[in-house]
């Protein structure tokens, strides 16, 4: 039996387990609930991941079930109607019924796209997530959000669709470039800032080892991140309350991604580093917290050599244009921007911006 840690996302009939360990791909059947009830398995992945891991996954399942693999291009621009239609039509052409199981093998982009497809095909087929990037392992694979992008903003089209299981196998991280690892670290750092001061202290000491993929450090950080997200999602599945704190740094960050047309100029995690920096600074601007949190954040970013200012990425825009892109965010209510800010480490606060002039004045200084 493969060694692993298990966390449960408790959502009554939608509850599921997260399995975290090493070399879990070699015994995937152990993690599929009631495997015998499925008529066939369809694995959707991207072309690079398919070359590395596709045959192992296919071999695992073909012992007991018919298994088909579909691979598509990767990248943020894949999160579109074009690729959503392509996946759905491909799956329907293969021939499925409601007892088919869809397996998503990939990072956050593939995860969001395939999860959305699983909620639409025959009005819903079962899904299992096998995330392959650090970012998707600690964040996007857990929680049931699906989505594709619109020209008006990120993840504006989607559903809530909980998987039947999430299988996180850390050896898959070894093939990732350093930039992708650092991008994934943004979400780990976010969990510490919004929920756990002791975890933040641990990261201050261990982040360098984690970013070098030290096995013990990776396992600990992934477990900690998943446990925090599982607790929050179990309380608020549909993001109508406390789950909103998971968006710390994301309203600023998503605006930056939109401004750069979701290009490789800035990765999702990199935009979140910038977004968290701006959120902390705006929290100080609004007199919600003191400068010591900002100093801790800057010191940590400098220690691990991660750029965290807008100027570091040569992004040029006006405060008015930045706010326009912030307004494409799905958390806008009655035309008002809603931000997750911070009072202290482990003390997030949700705030509607009643006076956009304050935000505009703040951004004028930050974007120049």
C-alpha cells in the first residue's frame, strides 16, 4: 500500500478526499472511489504532460477499464470557449454515458477547463483531479471551482463542480521549471498570510528548501495548504462568505493578468505576488494594519529572490485603466470593488471600496 496523507473536504453528499504523497501514480486505482461502477475512463491532459505521464496513467487503468487519453495545448489562453468545445466534442465522439469518469491530468489551466467540461457533458459526469504543478496541487485542484476566461476578465465563465477525489503526487514537480515552482509558491504564501502565523514563520525558514523541491518541505507545505483550503471550503462551498478570503491578492493580481492579456509576460502566481504586495500596501493606506507586515513581506520576497513590484515586470498603465480591469472581477457587487485586505498575519478582512478616489490615489503612486 502506497504511503499517503488524506484530508477530507466535508460537503455532505459532495464530500471527497485529497490524497497527498510520493509515487501515487503507480497505484491510482486505490484512490478511485467505487472504480467498478465506471463504464470507461477518459484522461484529459496537455501535450507535454502526456509525453511524461500519459502512458503510466493509461497503463494503470487499462487493466480493468477502457481508457482513452485526450491531449491539448497548454497555456492560459487554452481557457477559452474554443478549447472547451473541442474537449466536449472529442469526449462525445469517443462515446460516453453518465457512468464515465473524467480524469484531469495537468495544472490549473487544464484543471479549470476540464472541470467545467465535466459539469456540462450529459449534465455532469464524475471527475478526478491529478494536479501536476505546485500551484494546482495547493490551490486550484481543491474546492470545485471551474472556469474559462472572457475578454472581459479571468474565470468569469464557470460553475462549481466538486471532484470525486484529488490525487497529489509530489514527484511530478521534478519536471517543472524554476519559474513555475516559484509561481506556485504564491498560493502557499497566501494561505500563511490569511490563516496561519506559525506557517508563515515556517516558510520564512524553509522556503528556500521548498523552492528547491526538498521532498519533506514540499510535502509539509502542500499538506498545510490543502488542509487550510479544505477547512474553508467545507464551511463555504459556493464562496458566499468566508471562502472569499482565499482571494487575498487576487483582485489586484487578476487585473494585472488581464492587462498583460494572459501572456507569459507574467504567470498567475507572479501576478499574485504583486497582488498581495498591493493588498498589504493598500491595507496600510486604509489604516487597517501597520508597516511591520509589509516589511516582513518584502524581506521574505527578497530572501527568496522573487520580484513582487509592478515595475519589476515592466507593466505600464494608468490608475484609471487598472481600476477598469479590476472591475472585471467576479466579486464586484452593485458596481463596487470588493477587496480582501489584511489587519495582521492570519487576520484577513473583506472590504467594499466605497470611495474609488482613495484607490485611484493609491494606484497612482504604485504604478509610477
